[in-house]
C-alpha cells in the first residue's frame, strides 16, 4: 500500500537526507575541474550575464549577432547565477548540480506517494548513480534543466491523478512548456503517455478529464508559446539571427533542425544524419542502439529489469480499481521510458550518447514502483520469478558492460555476477526469514547498483570538455562522433581560472580561411588562445562592437571567454548558417565594428547538408583582402587596417 504523507517510519527521513547529501557530494565535488565544459554554451552564459538582450534570446555573444541553436531556458538559469556570483566555471555549473539533487528528491517523493519510502529511495539512488546523469548534472548542457522540468511534470501528474485536481494538471503542462523552452520537441515525448494515463485512470467523469487535458495543453502552449511568438514576430533587425536555421526563423529551428529533422535525419546545415539502411554518422539505428559499445554504459544498466518490472507491476495490479494511483504512476513512468527509448533507438538525425539522461528518471521510477508492487505479491511463484529474473538480468548486463572496459576495476565484474546469482536464488525461495530477506534485498541492490556506481564515480572524477561527452571509462569498440576515439568531447584536466588548458579542445573541423593554428578550436571543441592573442583582442576592445570574428561558434567561444569581450560566431555552430552574409560582413567592417578576423575553426564552407556557403565566402574575401599575421600560433587578420 502507498505510504500516507506524514506517516513515514523513523528511518526514512535520515535515509533520504543521506541520499541527497551523497548525491550532492557526487555532483559537486571537484566541479570546477571541467573548466568551461561546453564552451559553446559557456559563451552564451557569459553573454547573458552582461547583456539582457543576449540573455533573453540566448545569444552567443553580448552584441547579439547570432543565438545558440537551442531555446534559451537553461542559459537563463546559468546566466542569472553568473550575474550574481560572477562568471566562472563554478557559478555556471553549480546550478546544474543542484538541479540533479532536486531531481533525485522529486523522484523519491513521486515514487513514495504511490508505493513505499523504500521504493522511493531505490528509485532516487538509481537516478543519482546513472552514469550519464552524473555527467549531465556536472555539465552545462540543457539536459539537466530538461530532466528537472520533466521530473516536476511527472510529479505534478502523479498528484493530479490522485484526486483529479486541475491545478496539478495545469502545473504539469506549464512545466513541460518550459521544458520545450529548454530543448524543444524532446520535452513533448512524455506528453502522449501522460495524457493517456490521465484520460484512462483519473477519478472523474470522462468529459471532465477531456476538458482538464485541454486546459493542460493550453497551459503548455502558453508557457512556451509566449517566447516563440515574441521571437518569430519581432523584426529581424531588432534581434539576433536564429542560429541553426537557414532562414532566420525560430519556427524553422523548432520544427526542422531541432525537430522532425532529428527523426528523419534531414537537417539542413547539419554535419550529417542517418544514412541508408539505418546507419550514418550518428551510428546504426535499431532496437539495440542504446545497448551498443558507445551507448550501453550511459544509462542501460537497468533497462531490461525496468521492462520486466513494468510488466510484473501491471500484472500485480490486474485486479486493482481503474483509478488505482500505483497503476497510473506505472503507466506514466513506463510510457516515458518506452516512448523515449524507441525514439532514441530509431531517430536518424543528430544523436549523442548524453541524450540518454532523459531515460534515467523513468528507469529509476519504473524499477522502484515495479519492484515494490511485485514484492508485495512475492508469496506467488510468478512474482518471485520476476524478482529473481530482474536481479539476474541486471547482474548479467552489468557483467557485459563492465567487460567492455577490461582495465576498469576488473575485480568488480565477477563479484557483481556472483552476487546477482546468489540473490536471485534466494529470492526464489517460497519463505524467507527476516535476516535472509534483508540479506537477499541487500545483495540484490549490490547486483543492480554496483556497476553503475563505479561508472558514476569515475565520471565525477574525470573532467569533461567539448560538445560531445560521454560518461564512464574508455570502452572497447566505441568510436565515431560520440566515442572516445572520435572527433567529439575531451576528457582532461581543466585549466586555472575555470578555463581548459592550452591544447585541450584542439581543432577538428576543416579549416576556413587560413591555417588552423594552435588553439584555433574546431567544430566541436572550443578554442584556447594564448595569453599573447588574448591580450591582442583586449587592446582597444571598447572601440569595437566585436573584438573579433571567427567561423563557427566553438572557435569563437574560446576567444570570447578568454577576452571577456564579444566575438562574432560566423555561420553559427556548424559554420553553415547564412549569418552574416559576405555583404553584411563587409558593411560591418566598413562601419568599424569588428577588429580582427581569426582564421581556422569550424567546418563552414557550406559542406553541411545544403547549408549556406557564406562563411567560406567571408573567409576567402578576408584572406584575399587583408594581410595575415600569426599571433600565438593562430592566423589573425586586422580588419581595421585595409
């Protein structure tokens, strides 16, 4: 039976405090070691911390030449922190870590309301120790806020379905709407399951259920639509260019590049999507995609157990009333898990391993609720078989995943497997004494959590920088954009003052307009300028709107973060947006608003799936019109001296 609020046993509160405290330590310890983490977003945080216009639009620079290719809600939180505490790695990343602690607490409360405190603690521990959750709650990507907002929406739906309360349903819609302002259409993946669960199971007449759901939909639309409408209706001359779009349109970005294009792989201006036969730059699609060498260790540890316990929990509730809150919760979280899992498995557009963090809350809730419901029926043979199978498959899968990193705590692999087998055998026994029951449960927890816990600690202990990062140790067979040996994120020590050291995040994209000098950055990793180049950019900085311009947002970001002054990101993230055009840049240069052009950097040159070639034209014009000099190993053109 669910535990009534305020009726928890004496051990529950200390256990919850301990869980949250350990989560905070895991997420906050050594947080500044990653420096600027993803410099693409860090530059936008820096811009928003000094300019309210850049803050509102999510601009890459304080002069608001172009936005990041996402809606800006996550940037708002980090930029506000930077305004209060000053721009640094810690002021940017601590809010992300606190979002993780809050998510664990919300998950505990949501699961506890419909089952038991023990189930809530287990669910919270699963979320806290999911390796990719540790990564994202210590990083400055939008995913941390997205998870927190969807967690809040799921909790609100749990409260709404208890007594069919409209206010909770409206809150759920509002939180999903702000999730949309965080990462656009990905936030809507939970909506079908949430709506169906409420429509079928809420304790009120069906006509009222329909009206309430329409109200929640309106709340969702209003909570995200105000910003979308403002940006779309504002004259282009009064706002920055919308990064990631080819026609300066937020609707194009929402529906195309960051919307349906992610499913189909048809993302104009992208670096590539899925190819024929389900394979492409972002890996092979299919039902086993999230279990492969690159993805498996991120979040899949308990996915097989979650699916088993989802079915087992529904069987355990087969005779329950239609309005049973545990069934509603299981459908809410189970639909979140299944819909997101299938979407990630088969989407053919840009896909990164860290996207798996969206699965973590659903996995934790499903295993927590399902285990509690099946445990309640353990007198029946079928229930004991489900519990034993869940433990056994978790231990086996941990054994497989740990085996992919042969040098990573090699002793843990056989221990987890043996402990899992012993626990499964014990759970099959028809009657267990109190001590044997406690031992069986303890061994089951070890089998389920030891593997991801080891990955989680390794993730927290390792600095991560770049646009593509992955959790856990080096894995055999992982490669490509998200893999350890691909052209993705970096794992290395952070530099002093919150900046990565020179050499971290070296160039990887094709050069545009001059040689790629040391620290020039690239498509996926930020530039790391020398002190000599930084000093040059800061000279007479107040005389210019932009101290420099460079192709690609990541290249520009490092120069901006080092100098503290706006640097124009030509072509946006991929260098393939038509912002600015050659004519527009020539006019800006003639007006004396840009001091330097920095060669090298992101791909650009229109090579990305039909994107603009404006950045290539600009680079060619600069190199043929101005004299190149080398400063700090980087090619620089002084646009003020023709």
